[in-house]
């Protein structure tokens, strides 16, 4: 027999639906009369339940519209500290991270987790699989010969035309002929680095940075010069200038200007312009990884760094992997004055991409359905990031730091008491939870007490339980580390 009043039982019922994500942030609550009918309660009981939830901050009343789910105020979590840019960066060093990254990946595959928080993409249900399937069927009906003929070497013209047109939204002026289609952004970055460097050269990168880039540098025999990077404004240009004055042999700079992986920072326009000018003055190639810009909150896409490129010194790389179709592995690049060299390297390395996915993607991207998809995707990811940040604030111990990104699919968390993320990784994996430890994102050990967690999955009761257990692991281990 329930000891709680009926209105409180009713409030707990709807609170459970809110916490499980069944009633999402911004969703309309059932009307008071609908609650009365569904649960067989009086008007007074239904109103009391709603007012209880409203008083606790879970829902809000809107004039003449009813009750809506709101996000309660998050307890304060200190933001990440700004990096120290006063001291010269470490000398450029050959990357030796491949074995470590391979070990983390192998551990995750040997012990498949129940909850995978290590990735940096949305869940499959966030992408328009049915619409893409239909576009692919229509493409084959019109051109079945695509399956038996060689694809164009630089990519399907229709796809490149759509990409060039959409590039105008980010301030770029490109022709279809300026673009080369690649197997995702990873191949684009690989080609860009091959085009502008030789083994032994130094490449300036953000610190921390995406471990996939470090793996590319290692495979090409290049040295990484890690430049301090802010969680709010991105690569420190002052630190980069100091590095350029201090060290010789820097042939390229690689940056992710929008929702940098793993920090989630966005580079201000003034910094983008200054960075282009700095690289042009020094005769250094500037490689832009623009994978995430469509995931920035809001309707207006930020300008790409290449929008300030007047001399072909910026190599712009991007893909659909995070924003439309992770399974298609479709990327592209505008290589500026290295276009011919990149085209030959692409031919030597992997030849052309399959044409069928390009045509299907082009049809969908040329329609208004693509923009509607992006609006839905950004909204879903924003809600999921908020729920994950709420969980960090609720379940992780004091001393945890977190800077909230303005978009994207992940959070970068600083652990208290300089707790080793490898220790958290091992303990969490034993409980069926996989995270991305900070040691993967730098060739140095300075980010071992950080970790990246994914916000790509819908927040549900299972996810809440995983975050509670992860917070408990961090709390228990950090007490030992204190």
C-alpha cells in the first residue's frame, strides 16, 4: 500500500518519464484533463501533481498553452581552465601513440560494453536512413550502370556541385571542379599532409587533438608540435607565433575551428583571419578539418577558415560522417594550390570513391529535407548534451571540471585530484561502460586526467544508471588519488 499521497504518486510517475527521456525537454505535458481521464483522478489531484513538478523545476506553465518539460538548473560545475601559453611549447616530437590507441580499441573490442560512451557520432536513429535508402533506390533506377562502370576520379559531379553550393553558407566560394571526394575526412587529412610534408617534417597541431590525426602523423613519419588550445576559443595564436619563431621545419598547421575534438571549442572569426594571414606570411600550409560545423547550435553556420583564403593556402577537409551518414564514409576536400598533387596522391592511394552513395547523398542534400534533418539533429544533440552535463553535475565528485560546448556530440571532462583516466577506463570497462581516456588525445601525458564522453545516444534510464556508476567510479578512485 502506498504511503505517499495520490498526487505525489502521480508526480513521481511523470518524473520517471522525464528522467527516462520519454518526455523530453521542451515536450508538452499531457493536459490536466488528460491526466484526470487517464489516471481516474480528480481535478485537484491532477493540479497538485503538476504543481509539485513545477515547484521542483521539472515542468513550467506557459500561458494558455499548458505545462511543458523544462531542464532544472544545473548545479555549478567549474569550467576548464585556460591553457598556459607563456612557456614555449615542447619541441616537435615523433608521435608514438598508435600502440596506445590500438590497446584502448582492442580492450573495448575484447570486452564489448553495455554502454559505449567513447564515440563521437550520433546514434543511428538520429540520421535519415529511410530517406537515404529511397534516394539510393531512385539513383539506381535512373542509372543502374553506376554499379558496373568506373566512377569519376574526382567524384560525382552532381555531388560536388551540391557541396560547392552549400559551401556558400560558410563563406566559401568554390566550384565543383575545386573539390575532390574522399573516403571520409580521415583520407582527406591524410592526402593533405602527404601533399605538403615529407617524413621528418614538423606539423603544428592543437593540444589536445583528435587521436586519429596523431595516428596519421605517426604513419607518415611526421613530428607533432602540440600548441596549447583553449576550451573556449581554440588554438592559441600567440603560442603558435612563439612556436614558429622558436622552431624551424614546421610545414603545416592542422586545426578544427568548429567544435574541436575533444574540447568542443569554436574559433572566433578574428582568430580565423589572423591564422590565415600568419600561415601565408610564413609560407606554411593550413589544413582545416571542418567535420563538425553543421552541428554548431543555431541556424547560421559559422564561416570556414577557407572563407579568408585568397591565395589557395588553406586545404579545407570535411565529411558527412557526423552530420548525415556515418555508414557512407563520404568526405571531400578543396586543396587550393595543392589540388593537382592531391588528385595524383588520391589516384595512387585509393583511386576513386563509389559513385552510387554520392548520387544518393546529393539528391537528399539538394532538398529542403536535408536542412530539416540538420535542425532536428542539432536539437536532439543539444538536449542529449544537456542531460549528460546534468548527470556529470549530479553524480561526479567535487573538483570535476566541464566546459559546455555550443554544439557537437561529446563532452570533455577534467577529473578531480589529477585522477588517471586510464584507471577510470579500466574500472568502467569492468562494469560494462566504455569511455575515451584523455591520454589518447595527446602525444604527451598532460591530459591523462581528462576523458571524453559521447552524447550521441538518447538519454534514458539505462544511460542515467551508467552515468551514476561512472560518477561513483570517479569519486571512489579520486579519493584514493587525493
